[in-house]
């Protein structure tokens, strides 16, 4: 079968507004420490902390110099839902000057085809 496999380019971690919820922060306490809490009237169930854009950051502050997510295992839900190869991924890559992500052929069980903003190549994202 064919699918997309995230190549860990990290483009999506600096291309869109990125928000995390209170439950994301309960799973990953660094979100509370390093994200910006929204004003109360802006808080929703899914949006409590803003991770990007933030001052002095060209991408999410959890992205390291090697384009790896330093909280990958506990990353926000919005990052887990981000699909490698879908239009937002391809658009982020285009804006970063990268070629489109190509379809890859996989045999047997499908490998991890979703990304969720950025970068753990060890899990196929
Ligand atoms: S995957 Fe990690 S580095 Fe990328 S936006 Fe999400 S939390 Fe930030
Ligand atoms: S999901 Fe993000 S990190 Fe993965 S290929 Fe697409 S833009 Fe790059």
C-alpha cells in the first residue's frame, strides 16, 4: 500500500498557530511553563496555551536544532492530529522552500503515517 511518511522536516512546527489544551498541559507540564496562557475569555477546551507564535521564536519552542520535537511522546493533541502529506503539511513545506512530501510504498502493516507537527524520525514522523 502507499502512504505518506513524515520526514521530520519540522516545517509545520513554525507554519501555523499552535495551541495546547489544559489536558495537554496535564500530560506535559512544560506546556504550562513555556507556553503562553491565553486570556480567560479566549480559553476553550482545546485552546488554553499558545505555543506558536511566541516572541523570539521562529518555530515552536519545543522544536530543537535538529528539527526534533523535544516533547514528542507527550506532544499536544493538535500535533498528534496533524497528518503528514495532507494539504497543511504540503503547504508548510512549500512555504519553507521544501519539495512536496512524496508517497511511499509500504509492505505489511502500515507504518505511522501521521505526523503532528514535527519530528521524531524514530517513529516515522
Ligand atoms: S510537534 Fe512538538 S515541536 Fe512541533 S509544534 Fe508540536 S509540540 Fe511543537
Ligand atoms: S508533517 Fe510536518 S514535519 Fe512531517 S513532513 Fe509534514 S511538514 Fe514536515
